[in-house]
C-alpha cells in the first residue's frame, strides 16, 4: 500500500493526512495507518498518549511512525497521570511497527504503585523496532 501520511500541530484530524493538509494527532494517524504506511510527524509538541492499534505484515511492510526529516516530534505526557502501567506509547499485540526519531518525555507520578512508562510493548507482537 505504501502510503505517506503527515501529522502537524497545526493540522486537523478531519484533514486527509496529506503533506498540505496534515492530521493533528499522532493517535489519529495510528488509528488510520495500515501496513506499508509511513506517518511523518512534523516538529512540535504533541500532548497525547498514543496506542498503536494496527500491524504491518511481511508482504505489505511495516507501519512506520517517524519524525519528519530534520525535525523532532515530541510526545509530551506532562499533563497526564498514569493509570497502572500506562505508557506514553503503547504497542499491544501488534507486529511490523517501526518508531523513529520521536522524543518521549514528562510522564511521571508521585504514586509509588504506578509505573509510568515511555514505551510499552506487550503481548504477541514481533518485528518491532525503535
């Protein structure tokens, strides 16, 4: 399928996700991208927790989430409180997922029973790279 999608802090999730009309959230991109897709996140701070809900595969390729070349996309969780072992970026039972060039920061809690995670990979996934 080899689709290119774009996310920008100036975008809108009602846009088509093109370079000229990007989406606003990395989560919307994660909900939409499929095997062979590359999501380019423009530089900026995205205040969101992201759960990857689709897999790539051996024939169609990885789903890649990356900072736009020469820019840094930041997932900032400063205004979130972890629930259990929640992560800023979660990959659960998904395969063929690639994450490149994101900065993940500011997920913390004073509650000792909670473990805020930057990236959580759980379940029966394979072919995941960072």
